[in-house]
């Protein structure tokens, strides 16, 4: 997914209970260097950046007043798709600044919105079970994906030899419902011209 083809959006976020503008855009290497210096991010984004396959993966940031508030890494699969149309999107990593360091909300919802929007725009048709977007959550974040994002829970799965995660998904209709819900609550995102 060439970074130059990823759209930039202006989205509405809340700061002190007032709506303001934030930006969703492709992250670049300087962004990754910046967040590696911020204590509010725990994930090793430098390693994730260096291991990214930008033919099918993307890293997208949400910024407010020039500061990165969150970042997501997602991929389109299968790659390469036999008919050049991916079947589904997987959110590989997602992180917002931790509580005390974050000044705006919702960050995670808009990052997921972006991955869903790209998934639908490229025409993901769904995997064998009809999932067009999937992710595996660490145990602590399960209530967020279940209750806030309203993703469909699937099953426990192994993340690493020492860690279990819980798989979530959106079908196409669930993904559209999610996009519409975010647009209704916060306003429609505006795509900026290139």
C-alpha cells in the first residue's frame, strides 16, 4: 500500500468536551522516530516500522495540534491477491497515548475507522467466514473492542508463546454500521486533496 496513495482526513475529536479538528494520515519514518521518544507509547513502533511490508501494510497516525495521539498498523490480505482484490484487512497493532498523556478522544475509534474505510474502498470481499476486518486483542483491551467498538468476538488465540489474545471481527454490514455510527456521533470525516 504505497503511502502516497493513502488519503488524509480531517476528523472531529473532543478536547475538554468541545469538538476540534484532528488529522488522520500516513505515518512516515520521522513520525516513528518522534513517538519512540514519547513515554506515553509503549509499543516498539521502530521495530514495527522496520518490519513493515509497505506493499500490503500501512501505518497511519492521528495528530492533534501537530502531536501524534495514536497510531495503527494494518494490512490487506491476501497479498498478492490472485485477482488483485484483497479479501480482508487485519489490524496488526494499534495504540493511543496512555491516559494522562492523551488530551483528546476518541483516538482508537478514528484509527479503526481509517482501517475500515480503506478496507471498504479497496473492495475487500471477506474471508471464508465473511470477515472483512479482523484483529486480535490483548486481554486488557477486550472490553474496549467488545463494548465501545462493538466488534463481534470470535475466540481465544495465541499471540505469542507467552500470551493469549481474543480475536474480533467486522463483517461488511458491521463495518458499514461502525463507519456510520462514528460519522453520526462525531461528524463525517473530510478527505483533504493531495
